C-alpha cells in the first residue's frame, strides 16, 4: 500500500509498451556533443584573440584593430559560455530520455503495464529558461560584433563621444551575460531536480513491480 500511495503522487501515463523519447530528449541526444565541441573551440580562439590584442597594445600598433579585437574576443567568450552551458542542459535532457526509455523497457520486459512519468514542470521550466538564456547570450554576441566594427571606425575617426557610447553598451552587455549565465545555471539546477524526481519515481515503480510479481 505504501508503494501504491507513493506512485499516486506522480503524474503518470499508462501504456502497454514503452514510450519513446520526447522532442527535447531527442534534441539532447543530437546536440549535446556539438555544443560541447563548439565550447571547446571557442575558448581557445578567444584566448588567441586576446594574446594578439595584447601584443598589438604592447607594440602600440593598429589602435582600430585593438578596439575591434576587444569586442570580438568578448563575443567569442560569450559563444563559449552559451555553448558549454547548452551542452550541460542537453546532456541532462539526454539522461532524462535514457531513464524514460530504459524504465519503460524494463516494465515491458516483466510483462506488466508500463507506467511512465509525464514530463515534470521542472523539466518544462528548464527548457524555457535555457531558451531565454541562449537568446540573451546570442543577442550579446551580435551586439559585441557590431560594436567591434563601430569601435574600429570611431578610433579611425577620433570620435571620443562614440567610443564612450560603445563603452556604455559594453557594460550593459556584460550585465546581460551575467544575467543569462545565472538563468542558465538555474535551468541546470531544475534539470538536476528533475533527474532526482525521475529516480524517485522509478524506485517506487520497481518496488511496486516487485510487489505485483510476488502477489
């Protein structure tokens, strides 16, 4: 009875066969590795751009290129943050997919009804927050690329007012980055909470299956 009451605390679907992956889980299986690869590439590229910019500053050469590289380096770093955190969220979605299909296949193998946990609210919120964070970082990347070319022109023209405006915009984009990363980390936390809930459900379902077999 205790196990049955525990199962009733979850929002579930019953079927005769194991259910397949949901769209976010399929995306997680396909995209976690490419996102991680992009992050692994982005951070070294940003480091190289930073070294080149530092060399130009030390030599006092090409102030317009220095201004351009300053913005482009930040943009590439933003790409790194966006992709590495996206890889984590997609990996969580992949794990949830493996738990969903694996749990269903085990229940199907023992010959009982297949009870599948419906997508929890924490997982849905994880997806929404990830999309919001991704859009924030992509927006910041685009702005920094634009600011880089505008800054290079401003340096060539000696337009101090425009350079001050670019500096203000850069500060705002830093705030956008920090906020987006915080939203991303919240999304990751919700994903981990979802994994815990799925494991709790599956543990209860296994106990229930054992009771049905012995009964």
